């Protein structure tokens, strides 16, 4: 039963991490010079774009993020650094999965460094969000609760030795 509850926590954490990564990606793409925090009112179409970014990120990141979650759950890994590095790897893998690879030269053609940095940074943020929700208790569903030993049941009177 604890495993089923843990799967729901992992799913919720993945959804929250994808939403955070989608906001980072869309914000970095739409506002490249986002240095002034007093930008005023934001267009309501941004909500639609963030939603599409969430769907995009979650679709491409599902398999690599599931592998990272499986490894961390299996080995009880709870370090925030591991989740940040895992998120960076997932973000970079998501970006490189969209770039054509030339097997003759063994390199990716058309990498835009800024886009790779955005996806890697979004992956780091997603890894941190995932850690805050589910990663801090990775593998906890397998731990057993230690109960103090109970005292033995009393011996029936017909089995007691005769008293002196």
C-alpha cells in the first residue's frame, strides 16, 4: 500500500517539476532580456504558452525523468545535488533529442548554445522541485516501522509449577 501512495507522490512531483521547467523555458524564450522585474502587466496569452510549454516538457522528459526517479528510489538517494545534476542531464537530453545527429562526424548539427543552457537550467530547477516534493523521502516506502517488542503472554495457571 505504501508503494501505491509513493507512486502518486512521484507523479505529483513530476507534474510540478514539469510545470516549473515549462515556466522557465517559456520565460527564457519569450523574455530574453528579462532583467527588469517591473515589467508591468503580462499578456494573458502567456498562460496558454506556459501550458503548451508544460505539455512539451512533460512529454519529452517523462522517460529520462522516470529513469532518474527509479534509480534514486532503488538506491535511497536523497541528496539535493543528485537531483539537480539528474535534472540537468534530463534537460540536456530533452534538448539534444530534438537536434539532428550526424553519425558520420559523430556530432550534433545545429546546437544553439543558449537553448541548451535554457533547457539545462530548466532541468536543474525541475530536479530541485522534484526533490522538494518527493526526493527528500526517496526509498522511504520500503522502510519498516520498528515497534518495541511486546511482553510475552502470561502463562496459564494450570501450566505453572507448583509454588512452595
